[in-house]
C-alpha cells in the first residue's frame, strides 16, 4: 500500500484527503477538477445486478460495496473516508454494461440511436459512518447509421465504456440533448459529490 500515489488538482496542502476505490481514469480527472486530494485504492467486487434489483438500487448498492471494500483494506494508521462510485446506462428498461465485443457494442449503439436513455451514477463515502447519493440524467441520441456505429467502434472508444460510448469523447457528436449532470454521465456527478464530501467535513473552497 505504500506505493499508492496521491493525486490532486492543486498544491494546497490544507485540502482534505480521501481514498478512491475506483480504477476509472474519468473519476480521477473529475476529482482533480474540483481540487480533491486522493489516493487510489482499487477494489474488486462482484458487479452483477441481483435478481429483481432495480438499476437505481443496484448502482447505489455497488457504490456502497466498493466504499466498504476499500475501508476493509485501508493502510495501517489511515482513517480517511473511502469513496466508491458506480454508473449504469439504462435504455428501455435494459441495463447496458461494457460491450463484450464488436457485435455487442454495435447492438448497444443501435438501441441508443434516436432514443432517450438514462445514465444513473451513485457515489458513496464510508468512514465512521456511511452516506450515498444518486444522480440520474436523460441523454438523447440522434439517429445513427450503421456505418457511423461501425466507424465509432473502430476508434476504440466504446470498448470499456458502459453503453458503448463516452460522453466526453467522440460520442459527443451523437448527443442532441442532455438533461441532468454532464459529470454524472462521465461517472461522477460533481454537484452531488461535493455535497457528500461536505457532509463528511471536507470543504473544497
């Protein structure tokens, strides 16, 4: 654990420190954007949706489980809060995870074409107590041609993304409307995250 690097969007030593139980580079970038100092604490949990579990319940449970898993492996002598987060893309009631292959990605993109889907992100903090929040955004795609979906796959961007797209990347040209949290669609809703951090005594400004 001594090899974990501290990341920060600022050199201000007064900023509170947390652990981030995530391997997502997008969540790291978003925390740096608002000046949060953090250390990475990757965890491995079963992220499968449980039977009869709603997407909202699933994403909130997974965020909490990640934070709790991080707390269980904190380095000796450390007590900072651990942040966990999870994001699901839901289209027509179906959860779209990371595509297993080209065919799965193309099918996802075609299902998103010309429709409005939901991106649900939950954030949780665990310390001597636990708290979580949830953000739901509506994202509308214009109609996509098969050729566009194929060309997008070839860029490599969809391969490790829920719903087979990245709002902050080339897929921005597909989105005609977004209602909700742009950062939440990226993977960490900053408005809700800042409020959650404040509840744990972490003030950023």
